[in-house]
C-alpha cells in the first residue's frame, strides 16, 4: 500500500498529474485545491512535490489519489465512506470546500455549499451532511471540537437553532451564521440565552465584514 509519494512533477492534465519517483511515473488524481498547491510549488517546471496517497484497488485498476496534507486525505476517506459518493465526487467537493470549510458545512447542515461541487445534487448533499454530522470534528475545523464538549447543549440547542434561524432571516448564509453563533456561544461559556447569542453573533459578523472591507 502506498501512503506517500515524493518526486518531480512530470506533467499535469485535468485533475491528474504524473509524479516521477525514481524514474517511475505515478499517475495521481488530485483535488483542485491540491493541484493549486502543486502549481504553487512549481509543478509545471518539474520541481519536487510530496503527496499523501490514498490507494483504491479494483479488479481492473489500481487508482491513486493524492493530497497536499493529511487533513484533506482524511476528509476524502470520510466522504467516500458515504453511500453514493465516489472518488470523483469527493475530489470535486474538496475542490470547493477544504476540510475546515467542509466540517463547518456539515456541522451547520449546509447542503447548499456541497451542491457547488460538480456532480453533487441536493439529495446527495443531504445524505452527506446527515451521515457525517457526528464525524465533523474529525475534519479539523477550529470550532467543531467544541460541539463535542457540549457547548450546544449547555447553551441550549433551541437557543442556538433559533439564533441561526434569526440570522438566516437577516440574509446571512447558513454556514457563516452557524459559525458566528458558535463563536458567540464559546465566548459566553456556553451559557448564553437567545438575545445574548444574537448580540454576540452580530458583533462577530460585524467584525468579519469590517475585516473584509
């Protein structure tokens, strides 16, 4: 089983590259994010590149999938464990949502973000967020591990859901609303009621919008 490959990039075509390792060219499929990282390392001029590898063995082929970091590889493994999500769809998802954003989307049950990926429709997106909702913390998002510590339950699941719903009614996207509410809940020590969560969430969103401006 191949776990990692380091060599010179021979060529890049579509979502695949050929990595020359000691004179042997390995054909590796990658996400758009990994290919962008490869380009940043001079992929087109033959410089060295290291990829974490996931190997899929079938009766008629051995397919290699490469990732710039272990987090992306682990996310790929989780995604392909969902019924109906093949390697191609998983790579497409990771091309638009890096692991931390994917974790946020799953935790927020944000199906719309997943449908940005080619080949992922609403039904498949729903299956992904449903089946992986208890595994989001494994994807490494900064605030997601707090869910396991009970912040949502301590703050009152209803208050959190109501705060997110209120922000959605104000025009915010589900993922940014959820992230802001979780940040506010953390700042309140998991003990905030709905008005406090809304004040904290709006303050957090205001800081982000100010920073973006």
